[in-house]
């Protein structure tokens, strides 16, 4: 059955070549694809989720006997400082973003023990506060 109102409204332009502007450059294929990418309504959500998943450790408080043992190791280290001993130090590094932190262990030579500032300065440049040191091995 034939269509009653057969329209040939666009017959005059249907076979014309695609228009290319003389004044505006064509859009890059990546930019063109980006306009169809999904909208990120929750900007920063992924970063926040990763931060929440990141684990930290609580700082362990030393008991009196452990503090005494550590103090003896400080005195032994001070006595041998002129010999340039290589030591291994385990210390706590507080996390800057959330509660807790991480324990790190480094080895190297001690440059200076500062009892006024209560720090040990290593030759590599690390500055270790006495209160954050949990173990020293000579």
C-alpha cells in the first residue's frame, strides 16, 4: 500500500558533501570523545575511599623496663659515638592525615645526639625524636 504523504523534503541536500568550516578548526577526536564521557558527580570520592582504606598503626607506648633498656642503649651509643658506629633504629612516624602512623627502620651512622632538642641526627639527614624511637641496635 503506498504512503499517502510521501515526503521528499530533504532530497535537495541529502547527497551534498559534509560541510567543513573555513574559520573553525575541527575538534580533536579525543576532545570529541570526552564530551560523551560519563559525568563524575562525586568528584574526589575515589581518593577519599583510598585514604580510608590506607592502614596506619597506633604508636606503642614503652613500659618502664623497655624505657630503661632504651636509655642504656642511648648511653652506650653516646660512649661509642666517636668511633662512628653503624646502628639500626626503629622509630614511629606519625601520619599527617589521620590518627596513627607507621614504624620505620633505618641503618646508618649517627651524626649527632642532641639532648637539648631530644633528637638523634643521622648522617643521611633524618632527625629522630627520642620519644618516637622504639629500638636501637648497635
